[in-house]
């Protein structure tokens, strides 16, 4: 790895300067660490070296351990305690003093490297922090021990638990760095400081052994215990923040060296947990949504979207306009009359000014953003825009008329997109000849805050249009996920069973608030299905329910209780009552007046005959609700609605708040195990068959196949355009449903390959004995003759 290393320069002042080299952010790849270790040993052993400065090449100290290694190696990217024993020890307590010269970033392992040095200087604009908890691990190079000893326990706990970095000025105030020096003088001053420490004119600090910033033992332990209790309350499902606090506590009680050993143990434990795998998975998956097979690898160049038009200044249109002007995109906001236009413009202004109020934005920047917004009542200026996002009312006729108008008003290369959540995208553009530049741009409410953008393509949407929309999505700081055109697209489609399964549980005799509790507190969703229904509105839920019933028929459950709530105008938050009742501050509490609605729904459903409700543990509730969601997710993957399963993971985390530490929907199912998911679904399908509800649960072919990895069909592509499909279920390849599903998938795959001319199925063991290659070659020969 020639580019990844650490280099050393020996100065005539007796100072060796070691530079971390791994552009662009000098990530601590194992090759860099080993380079640093070697250069340190070498510098310590030379008699002409008095002191050592550690810095990073090209204006960045280091952004931390190389995250790509987490993707490749099991648990924690292969870091172990020898790193503490060897390399940090050599930095802190080797024969020569060390000074870190920090520019740009010192994060994670980068900051820990600097913490192990005997002093630190940084340049203005540097960010310093320990964000490891975000990836399900904890600071591993002694960070849990040295940070508290430098900045005090409370601040250190806060920095680690929130993962938030601090600025250079804050770092100086906290004592995290010893000075802030302009970048052009940084190295010279670090050399001088190192030489002075070596000469004994400045003290050499051994952070691991300092106690001056730590509270007295009793008080210090109380700080850690308080942080522990708070963390348990805030993140009851997460183990790794507690492991981090345990390591800190061990160091407080038994000293820094014992703390290092505790840290190594805690690190190894955290790295072995599913939460770490899940968080690393989501980290990479989120980056990968911008890579779409056949689109981003097609050699096309994305075109920057500089100016857009938003149709409709309502809830969604104003949010979309807000996100766009904030990102520097010019926006024409069109409404149907001046009153609605002014209301829409005011909404954008309010969205932006609330950022100023919260201190997230300067007034001048807000003004500049608002300066990019122009209101209009006509299509006159639509020839100037690169893209239109239609966010008018959800009405097919209206949208078709709007798109016909847009085709006439816009340039022939302008992207025409719709924010519809329920209408078929192809239908929206049915009255135009512009199918190749029509695409869905499906935002989630509130559009200026929610981070996901579903880009819905139809078979006609051109690659260039998808690419440009991806570019626009990234430019306005959304995570764009390209999805196929089907009812509900990806997120709303996989989540339709969420509320429906919950309603079924109530019809089976369970209390709705118990169901919500299991999903929110037991599983970690931001809210349970009934609280979500109240937030969205029962009327919207009912509309969506009719929509999915029309498309997915037998695998839906008709929600009687939601219909009853709509009939009684109990729509949720907006009417003051739904499943819950709401006070003036919109705080939800259980409502005894819900009982008659529950009773009526149960009576109509006929699943509960009274008496004692069936026993469902919180885990059962989670599985009953989420396994049908996973099942639909498997369909979405199998039908190619998403480009890859990980896209659905990202989408469910960002749009629905699916816990990221569970990895997103499909990763979670993988971690739980396809076999368990399929078995439970099959059990419920059987149980509810007589009620005609087996379709709601019946596991998909893909899930069945994944649940029995040995039972499948494999395909071999021969050079003569022959695909040879072999059934795999030894000893006699019995046709288990998983094998049939594998056969079906392989057949579909082979039929779709342009270079496959013939497919041969190897149904009996005889063919295995004869030799598949021989059979294929003979058949290919015969095919050629014919
Ligand atoms: N509300 C949500 O949570 C949500 C989420 C995703 C998608 N959507 C979709 O976004 C679209 C807009 O929803 P909304 O909640 O913002 O509705 P809304 O009722 O708040 O706003 C719609 C606006 O469009 C305006 N309008 C109607 N015809 C127009 C035209 N020809 N030109 C310009 N403006 C016109 C209306 O005057 C109104 O102000 C719908 O298609 C909806 O399905 C909504």
C-alpha cells in the first residue's frame, strides 16, 4: 500500500516530524498505523532525535480509523488491545517527547493518537471529537481514559456519548489542546514546543497518569453512574454506550492502565454485537444509495439542477422549496391564486427563520436563501427551469392536466417530476409525450426536514433524468434512493402491514396501547402504529388502505377500526382525538372513549370471541407486526423495486425511523434469521387460514429460499449460450417449495440474460452423474445444429 503509510523527516533541530499519509483525510488504515509504529520506533532509537512531532499530510491530521476496514473485517476492523500496549505507549511514554500538530480534523482514532502525545497544538477551524459510538463501538486507542483526564469527566462523557466534535476554541478552553496556532506556523511551533519539552523547559505531560482534572473518587463515580442511568433511559436498547461508560469507570476506580485493559475488553465486546454490524452496514448502505446499477455506471455525466419550479405552495411544496433554496437552488413557486401563493411563501420564510431562531443559521444566509425564492401564478418563466416538482393536490385528473401544461411550458430537457404518494407515475404523465423525463420525486413530510427522497422511475424514465435527479437529491442534502413505480413505492409499500397487523392484534383481543408500547419501547420505533396513525390522520390512513387493498388484495387486512374512527371524525392529532386523546399541547394520552370503537371492530372482524385475549409477549407483538413488513420488503427486493436490499434498509431508517442499530428492515431480518421469520409467518398463515387471512402472512418465495440456504437451484452459464439449472436438495432433489422458488428465480434470471440461448434443467440425479458440463456441451452442440 504505497500511498498509505507514515513518513518521517529528521530536522537539524533534533526534531523528527512524522506525517500520517492516507489522503484525503489520513484515515488510520492498518498500513498507516503500522507505518506510524515503525517510524516512531525508528525515531526513538536515533541518537540525533530529541523530540517527535506527529502531524497529518495535506492539511488534515486524521479523521480516525479507516471505516472501510469495518466493512471488510469482523468486529471492530481488527483493532485489538496490542495497539494500546504498543503504539500509544510508544507515543506517550517512549524515550522522546511527542507533540501532535493538528490541522483540519482529529476525530476518533485520530484524536486518540493526538491524546497519547505529550502535548497538542491545533490550527483554527480544526474539529476534534470521539464519534465512535455512532458506529456501535467505543474509543479504542485509550480515548476513554485520556479524554476524561484532559477535559474532565463530565465533558468527556458528553463528548463521547453525543459523538459531537468541538471546535479549536472550545478545545483550547477545555484543555484538549495546549494552543491554537495559525496553520502556517503550526509545524514550526510544534517543533519548538517538542524541543522545549525535550530540553525540560516545558513539562512533559503523561495524560494517562494525570488526575488533576478528575473529580474526587466518590464524585467521579457519581458522574459516571448518572451518565449511565441517563443513557439507559435515552437508549434502552443499546449496550455499547454502557460498555464505554464501564471502561471509563474502571479507569477512574483502578487507574489509567487498568482502564486501558477494561477499554480493550469493552471494545471487543461492543465490536461483537449486532448493533455494531448494523450501524456499520447503515453507514455504508447510505453512501451506496447514490450508486444505481445501469444508471450511475453508464458513463453519463450528471447535470447540475440550478433552478427548479415547485407547483403548489402547500405543506409539501413549501417544504421542498425550503430545502432547495437552503441548498442554493433557485425556486419558482407557483400557486393558483395570490392568497395561496402568499401563504406558501410565508411558510417557506417561517421554515427558514425557525433555523435562525434555533441558531442553526445566520440571518444574512437566511436572507440570501429567501432571495432565491420567486412566487408566480403563471407558467411564463417555466422555460428557465431545469426541473419541475409538482406538489399540487392528490388528484389524477389535475396532475394530468398540469403535466400537459408543463410539457408545453418547459424546455424539452427539463425534468418533470411529481411528489405524488399514491398515483401511478406513468398515469400522471399519460397526456404527454414526455415519458422519458417524467419521474417521481417523493419527499416525506416535513419535506425540509425528513432526509429521504424516493426517486421513482418508470420503465420509460431515462437514465440521464434519474442521474440528474440523484444529483439534485444530494445537492439539497437528502439521501436519494431510486425505486420502482408501484403502489406505495418502497417505503409506504413495505409499511402497509405495520398498521394493518397492529389492527389485527386489536381485533384478536389485544389492547392498542400495549401494542404501541411494545413497538416503541420494546423495539425502538419512534412511535407505535396507533400513535403514528394519529399523527398522519385516520382519513389519510384509510385512503392509503384502500389504495393498497386495490393493488395487493389478499395480503392486506381491512382496518375496520380506522374506518370507524373516520366515521366518528376521530382523525387523530388534528381533531384532538383518534386512538389517543390530545391535550392543547398535542400531548397524547390513552383515551377510555376508544373502547366502543375497539369493541365494534372486534365484533365485525370475528377473530376474538371474548374471554381472555391470546397471550402475546412484547416480542410476539414485534414479530407479528414486523415480519409481514419484512415479507413485503422481500417482495420489493425480489421485484427489483429497489436496486439493492440495503437501499430498503436506508429508506426504512430515514423515512420511518426504523432503529439504525437494527440495521434497517432487511438487515434486521438477516440478523434475526430468515428461517425464524419464515417459520413464524408460515405458522400464522396456517393459523389464520380458516379466517381467510393466510395471504397476509404467507412467506414469499425469496424468504423461504433464504430460510433454507441449502435448498435451492443453482445456475451455471456455459460458453455456448447454455444455462444449466441444477436443483439442489440432496439426496434426490425433492421439490421443496424453496427449491421450486430457486428454480423459478434462476429461470427468470436466465431468460433475462441476453447471451443465454437455451436453458437446461437438471431434474434428476442422473444428470449429475453423467456430468452437467457434458450434457450442456452436447445440448449446446445440438442447439447450434438446429
Ligand atoms: N402531506 C404529506 O404528508 C405528503 C407526503 C408525500 C407526498 N404528498 C403529496 O404531495 C402533494 C401535495 O400535498 P400537500 O400535503 O402539500 O397538499 P396541500 O393541500 O397542503 O397543498 C397543495 C397545494 O397545491 C396547490 N395547487 C393546486 N393546483 C395547483 C396548480 N395547478 N398549480 C399550482 N398549485 C396548485 C393548492 O392551492 C395547494 O396550496 C400531493 O400529491 C400529496 O399526495 C403529501
